C-alpha cells in the first residue's frame, strides 16, 4: 500500500470497515476487530494510528510482525492475512492489515465470534451466529431441496406444471422436452431427486387442499386497513396455495383495493388515469417475496398490507449472505436463498433477471413519478414499502439521489466529489431532501454519512 492510499483511509475515520490502534500492544483487540470484519465486508486494521486519526507510527521489527501474525492465527477458519508496512519516517511505520470480504464463516477469534457495530467490535449475538452457520450449510442442506415425504406427483397441479413449461419454451428459457409427462417435466426442472419430490416442487405446484398440516407456510395474508395503522380492518383475507396461485390472489386483492390516480398532462385536455402504484413494480416485489423468503419457518407467510398512505409487501425471513437494505438500492450479486424455486419462477418469465428485481422496482416507481420503494429488515421479516408520493426534484437533487444509490452511505466529501456544484449548494439541497424524507444523516463529524 502506498502512503497516499493510507492517507485516504485514515481521512475517512474509523468505521465498520476501518479500525485504528496506536500500537501492536493492542493486537488482541485488533484481532477481534479483524475477526469481526471477516464476518462482514472486510476492511482495514491499522497499527500506528491514534483514535483521533493521527498517524504516529511505531518502530516495526521482524518480531513485531511475527507477534501480529501469531495473534491472527487464533482466527478460525484459518485465513491468509498479510500485514503490510507503510513507512512514515526512518524509524516509524504504520502496519496495515487488509481484511478481505470472503463470506463463509462464521469466523471466531480464540473461540468466540465477533461483529462490527459501527466503529465498535462486539461479541456476535447468538441469533446472528446461528444465521451465519445456516448460510454456511445452505448449499447442501437448504429446505427447498429436502424430500417432500408426505407428497407424491398426484398431489401436484399438473396443469400448472404444463403451463410453466410451455411458457418457458415460448420465452426461450427452456428447450422443448418432447413430453408433457409431469414426472419427466419435474425431473427436467430438478424438482425430483433420487425418485422423491422436493419441497420446492410442493411450494411451486402443490394442490391447495394438500398443504395443511405439513406446509402451513404456503400462506398469503392480505389486509386493507383503515387509516395508517393496523388498528382497524376494511378487509382481511388469507389464502393458501402454490406460488403461482398466491401471486394471482395477491394481484387481485391489490386491484380490488387500490384506487386509480389521475393526473393532468400539459397540452392534453383529458385527465390520464393510472394505477396508484406501478403494477409491474408490485408484481416484482411479490415475486421477490416468493423466491427469497425462508420457507423453513413453519409459521411464515407472505403479507400484503394496504394503508391510506402506503402499501407494504412482507416476507418471512431475514436478508442473507451479508445483504443489507441499502444494498438492494444498488447493483448487487444475486444469491437466491431458494435457488430451485427462483429458477422455475425465472423460466416462467415472472422475474426477468436475477439480481435486478429491486433495481427494477426503483426504476419503475421513478418512471411513474413516485419516490423509490423503501426496503426494511425487521425482526423475522423483510418489508418492501411503496408510497403514493409524487415529487418534483431539481436536476441537482436527482443527481445527488443517483450518487447515493450508486455509492451507498457517503460522506459530504464523497458526495461533493461525485456531483457538480459548490459544496454549500449541495449541502443545502441535501438538507431539503432530508426534510422531504428522501435521505437521512447518520453520525456526526468525520464519521457522518448521508444515505437514502
């Protein structure tokens, strides 16, 4: 690492991905921080930098580096970490440990797992530790690929299987198999293994009257609330069925309860009536919920909740593989929690491309003149929230929002460096966007970050 790169890292201050230690005498705490970064998105561990960000350096000998490496070897699973020495003067240097984003884990130091909470290192909560263990085992032990012992091919909707294959062929997403035998089609979709149906086949094609009591999670909850809270229902429904049935039921419920929004276009006499929310964006949110929810939770479901001021689509289970709600607003790798289910939904052309569903929702709402959807992870579920709020933004404000969508949480310096305009003008527009609910400011001083 060059001195200029080091200066840039130190200038950003301590954060979830950067930790300062004045000397290697603090290497035990440093190793805990490295462990925590391995359990998240990687980062940099710096020896020779004070908490205030002053690069004081330290004398570095072969013994110094050996002691650091010995401490890092207490991290399991074993990771190759290469401390680098950046010279400040003839006798003082900063030791930099680049921490890669590897995934996997959970990683432990001296038998305990750690996680970063902002610029602080803490022992990982048990629930998060269990989640990481589950993600590690997920490729071979995921719920959708387990045998459906209580189901046979006669318990599936054969017409829906045929419709799925026909549509996949029509869209060029599947070769003509030369048969419409249900068992052969399911084999082609990887939904039968070792002669047994998989759970994924039941979720996708199971007959409605066969879900209980073995698959209570194949449930859709729908409600239209009066006002903006859940205190009073206008309509409350539940439906059980396979994924394609639930998708249709949810769309019908929304059509029944969502008003049409009218707008006047300059130069056109007639009012143009359009749905309050873009139907394609809602469909994408529902498809995402069906594909990515955690079906292994027996009491889980998908929810559609309509309020006077918003619409929420929820699904049981957390975000996995290190994804955060902020990541969903920018390009991100697609790692489906239910790969078999997602693959069939893709072949059916309900989703167009893996990893772009959330970005497509953002694009569609903006095209409709609405604020982008909000993504939130609450205890035990993920929520996508749509609001019927139009906006009129200046070109500079749109540019600021686009930069934040691309960069994620950013300092004022990073925003100014990416947007044309004076710092004072950009700051004033950021404050305007904050007042309107588009952005928020987290932290203070050099660790302050703006985010959507």
